[in-house]
């Protein structure tokens, strides 16, 4: 199964970026849709009205978030790792998305940019010009 690796430089602190990944209210702000999320290991989550869902596997506050991701049309779950590193007043986010369904690689790769980490990046660019 393919892997997607992407890196983002976000105009916010690691603490702010981490909150944007685990706080349901903030997720709803940048995604524009319903979200259920918690920063607890073992917590179940759902995004985009339940189309994307999964479980938090590892949580290291302000540094790392590892999740099992499922999509209602996938045969098996995938694994997403967000690693956050401070760089001055910004945060470098390294995305590792493993076990991506072959037929969905391009759309998922584009989706990270358009709807997820790209949306978080845009939200902070607007808040911190």
C-alpha cells in the first residue's frame, strides 16, 4: 500500500497547530463541517459528518499525533502521523500517511493540501498576516 509524505510550514506555534488538530471546535472552523475529536489516546473521532473516522493511537501534546484513519469506502484502515516541530514563530508539520488505498493516492494527497493541512495553514495565515 502506498505512503504519502508531505511537509507544511504553518504560521503558528506548535501549541496552536496541535489544538487545530485535536480541538473539535477549531476543526469545524477550518474544515467548515462537523467534527468529533479529542486529544486522548484511544479516543474515537469523526470528520466531515462521519465520512472520515478513526482512533487516536498516540498523542504527544504539541509534538505528535498518530491516528488510525478510515473512510467509509476503504477496505482497510490507514495510519496518519503528524509530527510538529517549532521553527521560530512557525511550525513545521511532517505528514506521514501510510497504507493509503492505491486507487485513492492522488485524491488523498490533493485532499491534504486542499481540505486539511492546507486549510489549517490558510486559517493561520489569515489570523497571523
